[in-house]
C-alpha cells in the first residue's frame, strides 16, 4: 500500500492515508480538506487563493454574500499622526492616528523565529463608549512537513478569522454580519509580493548541489464583521488580516545521482552473479515533485524532498470591538488607524540590532548545514569510489582465476594426450636444456644430453654413472 500523509489546514493534525483513496474530510475535525477545483474561489492564480468563499470555510451563521462594506482607498487613507503609542515601560513603539475619543498604548513581545521580525509589536486604543482597537504587526510561523510529530499551525483566511473571533468573543455562537473585501490594488500588490517570494525561494538553489521547488503560494486580505450575544447583550467584532504563505521543499540532485550510480553498479554486480547474498536497495531516480495547482495549499505531497516547509507570514492582524453595530464611518476610522501606524525610530533601531544578532546565528547555522550537506556529498562520492575500486579488484581477481583455470585445463588436456601417446608408442618424454621436448624408448631409464651439443643424446640404464660433459634430462610425468 502506498501510504502518504498531509496536514489538515483547519485543526493542524497529520493524516495518514492510502494514495489510492485520498480523504475528502479530516478524520479529527471533519472539515473538508480536498476541494475540487470547480468549487474553489477566484484567486490571484490557481495556487494563491486571495479569499475563500463562505460555502467552503465559514463556520458562522446567517451570512449573506452580498452583504459587504465596500470602501475606497481614499476613505481609508492614512491620516497625519496625532498619537504616540507607549508601552507600560514608557517606550515609544508606534506613532499613528486615532479618532479624538480614543487613547492609545502599545506593547511588544520577543519573537526570535526569524531575523526579519524579532519582536511582535502590538498597538491598542479604546474610548469611553467601550470601543477598542488592536493591531499586531508582522508575525511568522513555520512547519516542517517531514516531521511526523509536527502539527500544522497554518489556517486559511476564513478559518483563521473565525477561530480568532470565537476566542476573542469567548463564544462559538457567532453570526457573520458583513465582509470588508480587499481593494483591487491591494490584491495586485499581494500577487506581486507572492511572485517575488517565489523567485527568492527558488533563487536559493545552488546548481546540482541543492534545488528549491515552490509547491504553492497563498495570499489573502480582508475583514469580517461578527455579531455575538454575550451576557444578554450584543457584541460586535471586526477582524482584519493580511496573510502570505509559502509551501516549498529542497532536495540534492548530487546525492540522488550518486545513489543512482551506486545502485546501478550493485545491480550490475547482482546481474552478473557476483552479489548473491546482498539485497538490492530500491532504485532512485530524480524525484517527481508535486506542484499540482489543483491541490489545496498545504496538502501537497512531500515525496522526493529532504526538507519540506510551510512558512506563514501574517503582516497585520487587527480588530475593532464595539457594543453597537459599527457604521461605515466607524469602519473607515478603524482602517485609517491601521494605515497610519508606523514603528517608532527607537523601536526600529532595537529591531535592527536584534536582526543582526539573529542573522549572525542563522548564518552560522546555515553554513553548518551547508557543510554537512557537502560532507554528505563527499562521503557518498568516496563510498562510490571505494565500491568502484572493489569492483575493479573483484573483476581482476575473477579474470586471473578464469585464466588460471583455462591454463590448468589446457595443461591437464596436454598431459592426458601426451601420456596416451607415450603409452601407444612405448616412449617417455624428456625436456632438453633449451626447453624443447624429446622422446626416448622406454627401455632407457635415463637420458643424457651433451652440454656443448644439444642434438647429441644417449640413453642409459638406471645404474649408469653420469658421463663427464653430459647433462641428465628430466622425464615428464
């Protein structure tokens, strides 16, 4: 059975399945994980859905797809800064704009997963009417799909907002009131960002040493306005996010080619009967990478990769909490707040220092990983060379044995023929001093050759003395 695995993009659980019977629904949460292309939403391309439809992802009730809050860029453009956002330690983290009734504050949290975003930055604002803003900047998460114990944190746009809305409002009984779609210009910019990220990942390839392949890109932006009843009173939450995700892997053609050469050599030895006790390893060629655009993001197969990752970046995640249904003007003010936020120079300097420290550590780790990979290639090549040398020695030894066997067989045949001839003719065969053979009658027990004339021979009985100037010849047996 061809067993494969994928991660559910809703609950993050790893699902093992038979390739001949891929699952349509998650075994743990019951969500649909295999969506036919005909039912998928419009997207910036087949592998980058900009926003999922309610029929696929919404877990909230009573949603009308035509119920939209449509804004223009001019209505939500950043205003001139009128507020500094300080942490509880009096550190200025953001500058930005707030409506007159709001006051702001901020905080930060360490996040050393990447040199690009070493700090999680939060901005908050509230007014006396009970309305609240919050915005988190730049969070990144990643998952190693080859780790059998890992759970996938990635969520599609709607699932991510629905889960966070349920957590913030402390109830799953939510009603989706309206959507706030992304601007067309924003979607185009998002598409360009994804294409640039794809190129950057693939540019890491180093010829035949290591190859990077992007299996999928995902981008989404927009907002959703929820309604919930808490303690007998209605509460409203507008959530907004931008999401960017990459699904990619890497493999080494050099290692695969070296393994293929080794396997080919062992197969040749087995075919010729020289490895009767060795079990042949499975033949490996260049891998067939799963880049099927019809496969949902995060669910591509990992076959052929030595590393396989999902990197999930959330550049912005923000919310607007209110006790009353916000009108379009209130939503515009919230977007103006988001668009006006800028990191304070003092915080930017601190982030840059942390980036440098993390980059130094990561460069050392990357160099160590590259050294390990290069060592693996060298070890594989040395192993191949040793096997080739052993093969040559085995061939030479086999050829020598073969030639010795032929020589022995020829000598045995010649001796049988000679003995048969001697028996018939009544002669014995002797070897002259120059290496040639001479036959003498069997009545002679010994044969002598004159030292200065090899053509002169005499026969004598067994008791005869060796004459001076004569050499006794050796009788062939």
